[in-house]
């Protein structure tokens, strides 16, 4: 990777006064040549005027967070990073490069996740030029390079993780997924982008997933699956709670000796309580005027 050489340009104000002085001198000599009607004085005025115009090409200004890369007929000379008004060799070519942080909001990409499910994913990347020499000389067009490499990194990231946890008993609940492990996945994306863009002299400050969804062709199917999983999980919690409440009720009745229940009465009570606690419809109690055994 090409190393950046930081250089300092000469004060532009001094050379501005010098250039104005040369122009005034050339104008005075030109006027004197007309006054004395002696064209030989033009041999002095014209070269000075040409030098002044050439001298003028060496001026340039830099704003904060802006740099100028200097080269002399091909070879790299150095980079001026400090803002100000400068003058350099007029024959230096000067290319200004912004050092400000930039946002790259990538388009929504349709890719396959680790399980082969088609998904849509979009990211935003905050980046800036760190090494101006590498950005200009080591890649063809560093802005386009950042865009292409960012898209490639996102595709690779999506293929390395599943969208969410799989269903079934063999599902690994500790597995990192795109939906549930946003911080870890973003950190992985940031590290990969830094490795890819380092050769272009680009530093990545932040990378975040801004859009994540199943592809339209499977979105409805996956939504029904998620709803079914949510219903099953809710049912399991309801049954667990109902069993705990029945157990507590039987224990309280036994410890406080409120009523003596044989095995059959306990079974009937457990059945009734589970129906009430686990049923979706509102319970409608029936008053039994007789006994359990019909007596």
C-alpha cells in the first residue's frame, strides 16, 4: 500500500504579493516602453508578465477536513492536510480530496441466508479517507471501490448467519442470527469492511443494518410459522402455569384440611381446573346439587 507523505505548502499570501508585484512591474515597464517609444523594453515586460501568470497557477486553498494531493509530472510529491491558503510549484498537479465522514446507504440486497432462505438486507456505512495516497494510487476509483466492496461484504455476511433461530428441538438458541444478534453481526460487518477497505486508504467508523426482512415470496409463509411458534410457546406457558396453580390448590386444601378428597375427586378437580385455566372460552360453572357419585 502506498504510504502518505504529509507536506506543507508555502504561504499563499507572500506569493500573492509577489505575483501582484510582478504584474505591476510588467505593467509599468510596458507603459514606459510606450512612453519612450522603445519596443525593446517589452523584452523585459513580457517575460515578467508570463512568469506572473505561471506563478498564479501555484495557488490553492484548503477547507477544514480537506487535503490536496500533489504530484509532479507523475511521481507523488506529498499531501497537504492543513486548511489554509497555499502556494506550491506551479507545475505540481493538485487533486483535492475530502477527509470528511461520509454515509454510504446501500440499496436493499436480495440474498440467501445461512439456511438458504431468501432475505432482503440493507446497511449504512460511515467511512472517510485516511490515506490519500492509497485512495488515489492503489485503486481505480476509491468511491466506487467502497461501494462495491461494501455490497460484497454485506452479501458475505448474510450468507454466514441465519435470519433467525430455526424451529424444532434441534434448534440452537445460542446461535447468532441476523435478527436477534444485531450488535454482534454489526461488529463482524465493521471488521470485515475495515479489512477490505484498508488497501484503499479508507477507514470505516460505523456499519449498521438498517433493513432486514424475508423476501416477499416467502414472507407470508415465514409470518405464519412465527405466529404458530408464538402460539405454541404461549400454550406451553399457560399449561405450565395451570399445572402449578392446580398443584398449589390441592396442596392448600390438604394442608388446611378444608375438605378430604379421594383420588377420584382429585382427578375431577384437576380436570375442571385445567379446563377453566387452559380453555379459550369463558368458563360457565355448573352447580351440582347431588354428589360426585350421583347419590
